[in-house]
C-alpha cells in the first residue's frame, strides 16, 4: 500500500477550524487507499510564547530544560489533530518524537537525528491507524528530550519519509509552493513548478522560509521527493523538489528576506583580526551564525569588525564577548535590520545583478548598510522599515521579463 508523509506547519493547525481542515486533508489521502503518517508543528506562535514564558523566569536557561519546554507545543498539536481525525470517524494515534523512535545526538536546541526506530509506527500502520507524529523533537541516548532547531518539523517529516521509504513527503504551509519571493510580501512573485535539491538548498540557506536547510540535505541524501503545497487552499498543484529537476543555470531562483537582525560593530584597541577569528570560532560553538563575508558599505575601518546576527542572539553574544575580553574590545549594535538576498545566480552575472540592486535602491533613497557578493547570491542589509519596499522594487526589476523563469 502506498505510504504518504504529510507535514503541517504551525499556521495550518493554529485553531480548531484549521485543525479540522487538516484532518480532512489527511483523511482524504487515507480514504484513497494510502497509509498516512502526518508530522505537525506547534500551533501558531506557541513556540514563541513558550520562549517568552521562559525569559520571564530566566535569561540563562540550560539547553536541556529549553528542550523539555519547547517540545510541548508539538505534542499539543499532534494530540488535538488525532482527536479531530477520530471525531471524523477514522482511526488515529498521536506519538511524541520519542514514541515515534527519533534518536538524536545531545546537542540541545539544535540536535541532529542519528536514526529512527520505525517499529512503533510500522505496527500502527499495520493496524490501519493514521499516525500523527509530534515534529521538531526526539530523545538522546540518556533519555532526555531534544529539539531539532528552527524548522525542525520539516526535518522530522523528510527523515521519516526516508526511514519508512515513503512514496512522497508533502509539506503543507500557508503558501501553495515555492515562489521567486514570499508572495505574502511580494504579490507579483512567481511560483516554481519544480526545483532541484541544490537550488532549494541555496534558497533555504539564504532565508527562504518554506523549508529548512537540513530537511533538503536529508531529502537529497536519501532521494526523497518533496512537494510543497498549501494547507489553506484546495489546489493540488505545488512545487516538487527532486534530483530529477536540472539545476538552474545563469538565472535567479529567488529573492529572500531575513528580518529581526542586528548589525554589530566590534572595535579593538589593537589587532582586530585576532578578535575577529576568536569571535567567529566561539560563536559557532554556541550556535550563533555570523556571515563574515558581509561588508559595510563606504570607507572601511581596519580597526572595526561589522557583522549581522539575529536579534534573539544578542544577549548570548554579549555574554560570550565579555568572557573573551572586556578590556580591549568595545561592542555596539543596532537592531531592526533586514537582509535581502538574490539567490542562485552565476558568478558571471553577480556583479551586474549587484549593480541593478544598488541602482534600484538608490532611486528609492534606501540606504544599503552592508553587502555580500559571491557565486551564489548578492545580499544587502537595509533598515527593516524599508525592507518590504526594497524587496518589491528589486523583484520587479529582476523578474519583469517572463523569460527569466
């Protein structure tokens, strides 16, 4: 019997109405003669609210306790969805990540899946149950709950598809596929019918939020066909991601937008390069990502190191910096920055693309604060209040000819 993995994001199960909508989609697939395993995220902004509750208690929670707390949201979603399916008259059972057999390493808040023991799920499928799995979580060898990092439910779903040899992994979101830009921000964005693993990975890496990087790596490694669909519309046409789709050459796959960033300025009384290397090494160890290819626009000061990080990482970064040296370095930061990236362009085109971006934003009197340019992308950092205007203008300029797609 064909096996379909379905994954539903937080907006898809945000309330009772949405949960029953998802239950209907799952049971429709089940009624068509398929075995079904569904993976769910926490409802709406539940994870953010749990994070806020934690910060009311402490700003220094250990990773283990963070995982115990943050994993609760997916367990709520999976149980409620199983109840909804049962109410519709179909057999369903919810499983936590642990019950579903996810064994991970012990890197709390950003764990990697080591293996999946699929016996429990296989037994439930043999009993004709629809299986609902809490995404984003697993258990380490010590029996402690772990979570898989941002977008971890995508990784859970694709990993399950690989472990169970599913026919397809369908990822349901609040948009009906992968677009040249987020259609919620850029109404003129165009949808791709198919993309290669490589192209989708680059888009995810530079900020496209439809799928996370690790899920695409897993799909590529095990040859899992992934389809991105809308949970809110009745359309069955989404974006298929597979190895069979050729890589894009000499074109642009999309434009992404990262918000909630902070621009950090680090200055030192002497040898800034030494501190730059230490900062890069130590931040990587605690999971803070710094793009050191991003350079400030304008005259460069050799005694200053500028970079962008997520606003949520500021406190952790400042604590780290104090441990490194408080005497010889000074740190300042500005919040409310956004990064716009034009993705998957060839090296021969990136300078021309950068020129178009600079001219477009200059015409609109939008200041570019930082820039990065390499064979995979051109990225610019702007004030967040200008970001939506900027990305629409850039998209219009770069995608105005239909032949680009």
